[in-house]
C-alpha cells in the first residue's frame, strides 16, 4: 500500500461566501433508517414529486441501501437531497465501512456539480485524509485538484496533483490520469 505523506497538501477550508444558508434555516430532524428520505431542499410540489420518483433500495444491507439511495438522488440530479443523504451516511457509518469512501467522494462531486467548489474541496480532502486507502481516495484527490482550480488556487492544485502522483502514480486508472493531466494544464503546473 502507498505511504500517505499528506505533507505537501494545503490545508483546505471552505471560503466564507460559500458556507452560507445551507444550515441557516432549521429543518426538522429526518427519521433514521434506510427508508428515511432527506428533507427536500425546496418544498415545491414538482421537486417533491421528483424526489418521490427515486426508488428506495431495500436489499437488507442498511449501509449499502443508504449509499445507493444517495447515489440515485445524485444521478437524478437532485443535488441538495443527495448531499443531505451522503452527509448523513458519513456521519452514520465509520470510515472503515466499505462505502464510506464512495459516499464522501460522491458528496464532493455533488457539491462540485452544484457549483460549490469550496465545499467540494473539503469533502474530497476529508476522504483522502480519513480513508487514504479507501476505494475512492485517489478519485477524491483528482477531483480535489479540479475543485482547487475552480477556486483559482492553482499552486494548491499543483501540490494535490503532485501528491496524487507520489502516492498513487502507477495505480491510477486512465480516467484518473487524464483528469489529473487536464487539471495540471488548467492549473498551469510546472512539468
């Protein structure tokens, strides 16, 4: 297994303007259990209907069902609901749970897709730091670099791409290598 140094990585904290009203409006506590749906971010009937159309998995494996439901919300482009479910997953299950790394990476992707790169960078960084051998840790580093590019933190993005290569270099998939190469170009990293 790769030795995770972490020494070259920047400290990642969300920018103040992006950490806004998500928790400012109190919401009722969601019921627990695999069948619990997160409270929709918007209460319009069309949104509620869209959330209701997302099938709740019922395999008998609560962790797998919770992750799968968050994934289904994400693929349905119901990003605030997916974020709520994936954050719930991260709080509910230990880092050692197989899907924890998947959920944390997908949480970052949901933030990035919604145009919240600061929050995405925190989710990706947490995945790498807390589960460096998790199945999506290397993916999270590639996406962390992309999030930092969007935040116009090119020097930090280059450090992330260097760390990615140092820790996972030969184990990276073709997609990860391509994403990192594009990120290095976008960040104008030295060769």
